[in-house]
């Protein structure tokens, strides 16, 4: 199974970053490639089993299911239910870690999936560079645009 990851230092404390990321319906606020998100009727943005449908900049739609949400470890895991990508068994996790020396955060976005072997390299690059890296830049910009400088801890 192919796998990939991306990470970034985010200029905000882990609590603020996690508060934003744990909202399973909040992706359009910080992911530039997503224009709209809708939860399935009766679902909630913090309930395991909830399904969101994302509208991408291209107009395509992706449906994802929340598999795990853990406030203690500041992580959430989701699966793709339906997408334009030729993938199966897509499972992705977002995790927020505090950088205790600076008051900033590290966000790590990981993925495993299955696909035809001929597509593995292309899809790995698409998710790592086109989705995750773009999203992490958007997350950084989200906090910078709100004037929330990193809280400085002891050095």
C-alpha cells in the first residue's frame, strides 16, 4: 500500500490549531482546494461516523467519513467514501503536536491507500504535494491572517 505524509510548523498553539482541525466540517476555512463542505443530514462535525461531502475548486466532489477523533492526542482520522481519485482503502490522519519551546504547533498529515501499481507514484505526489502541502500552507495562512502570533514559551 502506498503511503505519504506532510508536516508543517503552524504559527499558533496546539489548542487553537486543534480547535480548528477537529471541526470535521470546517475544511473550507483553511484548505484552499476546498470551496464547500456539507455534513450528511443528522451528522455532527465531531461525531465518529459522520460523513462530509467536499466540493473541490475543480467542481468535483469527495465524500469522507470520520473514523476517529481523539482530543487527548489531538488527532482525527477519516476515510474516503467516494471520490474522483482511483483509490481504495484511503485512510488519512491529521495530528497536532505542541512545539513547547516556541508555543507553536506541528501538524502532521499522513495517508495510506491502495491503487493500481501504475498510479501509485502519481497519486502519492498528488496527495502529498497537491492536497496536504497546499492545505498546510493554507492552515499557516489562516493563523497568520488572524494576527495570532505564536505564544512564546521558555527558551
